[in-house]
C-alpha cells in the first residue's frame, strides 16, 4: 500500500512528508520533503496553548487545509497514494500520569494534535488517518511514544532506537516486550537557546562546544522530578514550559550575554547526553540507531559516546534520519487501515493494545 506519512514535531522545523510503499516485506521511501513553517505559523503554534478556544479551533481547521495544500504540492508529478497518515501537531499532551503529578484529581488524561483530518481529505481527495494518540490515552495510556512499533517492525536489528527531535525518546526490547518513553527535552530546548544567539538551531553543536558547563544548572536539571518517575512516561510542551525552561531561564538572567547563552547551551546539551547515557548503561545497550534532527548534532553524540564508549552509535542515511517519523506514521496508517495493532500497551501503559487513528473518508470530486 502506498501511503503518505505526515509529521509535525515539537521543534517546529516544518511539515515532514514521506511517500512510502509499505507491505509485508518491508518499506521503501519513494520521495520525501520538508516544508518549513512560515514565521507566522511558528509564532501561532508556539503560543497556541494560551490562545482562546475560538483561535484554537480555527487553527486546527486552517492547519489541516495548509497540510492538504502542501501535500498536493508535494504530489505534483508523483503517483498518488492510497491514503494519508497524519500525526498533526501536538498542542496539549497531558496523559493521566502527568495530570496526577500536577495534583489534579481528574481520572482521565488528554492529548490533542491539530491539523483537521477532514480538511486534509477535502483538499487532497484522499482518505486520511489522524488522531493516532487519543484512543490510547482514553485507555489509560500515555498516547506516546507511538514510533516504537515501527522500531520493532522496521529497525528491530538494533538494541535500541533513539530519536532526537523536540523531545528525545528511546525504544528497546526488554523481556520480549517493546519498551519506550520520552527521555528529556532535546531540540525544543536547544533551538530556543540557539535562537537567542540569532540561529534557528545549534549547527553540529558548535556553540555548545564553545561554552562551559554550569554545574549548578546541570544539577538542577538532572534532579527534576520527571527523571525519577518510572516508565511508561511521556513529556509535553506544558512540562517543558512549566518546569524545565524556568530552571534554565533563572540561570540566564534578564539580559543574557552571548557567553551566558553558550554556557546554557553547553549545559543543556550535557544534560541531554547524561540522561541518554543513564538509560543506555542501565539497559546495557550495545547497538544504537539515532535519528531525528538532533542526529546531526555531532557534539551531542560525541558526549553520548564519551559517557558510553561501549555503545556502537549508528546514524543512518539522511532520508531515514530526517523522515523516520513520517515513515513510521505511514506504517501506523497502514496498520490502522488493515485492522492491525498499531499502539503497544507495553510502551504506553494502556489497558491493552489498540488500533488507533480516526479515518476521514473518501472525497468524491466532480
């Protein structure tokens, strides 16, 4: 089945599209491209959690139409897929465990990904699978991460798969089950600090390499409550904004100098490496596949290698590094359309495995 996977991550890099051929014998990425968000969309998405209900609802529909238009542009001159599988863009992510940690008495969690599936279907004329996370959260799970089933089926030769996106997450096998969870913020934090220096991201980690690690800041980050919580667990932007970033900001001061920002970059990069290394050591990981935008941060990977010299780190070709998540959401769409499990309770902590995803039907264009 030819399926187009769409991914929009918390780092706001853009809209990742991957046209994939998926079947019982494996996968093939036929074409892939990233469409950067405009400055206006970056501003809207970065602050939408504080907008009015009307603004939120309208952004959901408008982003869906934008997704559809970009898909049409991408598919020009290409064979059209049988369906689209869209992750959408996460705005709120508060599964039950996070709600409980925040002191609420609510028994249910929530997760929302905007980019209306019906709007995508209306623009493209193709069936769309979206809202992959909501069923799992309703079943008491984290609704995240969802990529590990793809790690299991497509990249199972590695002991573990590490994705360095807005949030760093890992998946591995333990006692014949796939286990996965979010480790810590990654590009979400690094990109914000790089922006203070006038750059969209810290290219190859060169600014972090030029800074000095602030031991007090590193200690405060390493002792945040989330890191003592056992899996399954996941992170959302709310946690980053409410708990992680205030710690970093308190060390920067009101008017940070370039040196202070570089020191913060060095410290947060070390923090990410330390949190990853702790898991690799605990699970005795020997072979590690690294993907996501952070895979190009050579300084971050050097630190991981320094802390875990026994681990063989593989960064695959650029197509897999940049589009692995879009590929796996295409796989999730394939599994949803064929009635096969695409969400693992062993990963999310839900009551049971499930076949997640909401289907927006065919559009019969005149």
